[in-house]
C-alpha cells in the first residue's frame, strides 16, 4: 500500500474535502490518501503575502505526515507554496500541483492555458510557468474570482471560470486547459466533457506522479540545493522550526 499525504496549506477544511475527493478519484487501488488541512495560516492563499504565512503550517504538517509513515507529500496549492523548503526538509518526495499539472499538460498539448482565480494570483503563476520552462507553451489567465467563492454555488464563480476557458480557446488557441487552483479540483472531468478537450487538475496529476516516484524508489536528491538544512537556532515564534 502506497501512503500519500495531501496537504491543503490554507485552513479551510471544506476545500480540503474537495481536494481529498479529487486525490482519491485519481489514486490507484493500492494507494491510501491522507488529506490534511494546515493548522495555521490564511483561510485562502491569494498572492505573495498569504503564501508566506502559509509556509510554517505547511512544513509542520508535512513533517508530521512523514513521521507518521507517508511515502510522498503533495502540496495542494497552485502557487506551489513552500515547495523548495519542504523538499529540503523532507526525506520523502514532495510535489507541487502547479509543477505536476504543467508537466502533464506538456505531454499532451503544444500550447495550453492555465486559468486561475484572481489577477493577483496570475503573476506568481506566470513566474512558476517561466521557472518550470513552460513559458513558450503556457498562457496564464485569471477568471477574477476569489478562491473561497468556488465553495459557494450561488457566487457565479464557476460560470466566470467557464467564460474564461472559452476565451482561452478562442484567443490563446489553447489545446488544453490547466485549472490553476486546488479548489477547482472537482471540476476537471465535467469541464473536459463540456469543452471536448483535455482539462487538467493538478491534484490528480500530482497523485499519479507521486505514485510513480514511490513505485520507482525515487526521492528528492539531498546533494546541493535540497540538502538538509544546516542546524542552527531559530528564535521567537519560529523556534520550533529550527533544523
């Protein structure tokens, strides 16, 4: 049995339920999904400020999951919040859903569009697209909806998402769509049928990639950039995070 830890780095438990359902739908029969909500941080992650304050809770959750026997961890935020820090901290593989989704999309389409939530979230994702070497393939759009509005069926957020996908197809010549928020994870299959083209959810993509890494016995290299943190004291509220 493969044990995967899926961490929602915001503190909204209902969103974790959406993420967990998508992860379990993607997982193989021999994979157990443990979906966990961070115990501290923002209710949603929308921009650089929220992201910074989500990292301590995320790292604590991954550390606890690794101690509890998880064989890989998935950070279920499309900003790949705290991904580098988590990879340096953990001995198990750690995946971000943005990197996983982009990698999968590049296998099946020459050009694709990431549709995310708010304009302030678009810029961090564009930077990730560039970092992951996908700038020639991927376009990023914002549907101008808040993360938490995805939880409200009366908010109109899903209709705005559909409208932005329609524009991506017409204006970007998108051959596939990547959903740029973990809170959209439950929509991928419905939208794929509706638009008649591949629609990729990063949670599902990360689950399948994590399963592959575990099956192949591969983990994060501890030579160089992701070497274990140098032991030193941390002070104040961060004392518990001292390596």
